[in-house]
């Protein structure tokens, strides 16, 4: 079986060496085998695992959620659990969208109300932000 040192794994996966070490500390990556000189050696499937982590992060999954999905995958776990995690993520995403939509309305309205001239006193943008603080 072909193995890679951390630099080779980084180059092949597109994930920085420091990030790979971080994912190891966070138990997202299994501990790699070590040479007699204590250098890390990674199997080929480490590339796919790193790409999974990167994609899951892009989808907005937290490290804890990614860890849980990887544990399910490693144990050939229950699809219902993976679905539950994804459903919870979707609910959070929808809530973020609702919050961003409300913010968009307020920012858009205050931009229309602001002349962009004069001094800051009485600025509708600053007042709107202060109200939400």
C-alpha cells in the first residue's frame, strides 16, 4: 500500500500541513503510522477523508458535526443518524437565512433613509445598529 508523508498528503489533498495536524488533534483524522524516525505516513484513503472534511466545512458543518459523521462512516453506522445531523444543520441554515433576511431589510431601509451627507449625529444607519445591539 502506498503511503505519503505529510507534505505529499498536503499537496495531493490541497489541505495545508498545519490543518492536517490540527485535524489529527481534533480526532477527525486517525493517528497515522510512524516511521522509525517518527515521521508520519498516511495511507491513500487519507486524501478522501481530508476532502470530506473540507467539503463538510464548506457546507457549514462544525468540527463536532464532521467528527460525528466520520465516526458513523468509520463504524458503517446508521444512515438515520447521518440524516438527523443533516436535518439539524438544515434547520440552523434556514434560521441563519431568516436572520440575514431581516438584517438585509434593515440595512436596505437605513441606506435609503441616509442621505450620506452631513455629520454622523442622527445617522439612521448608526441608530439602526444601536437599536439591535
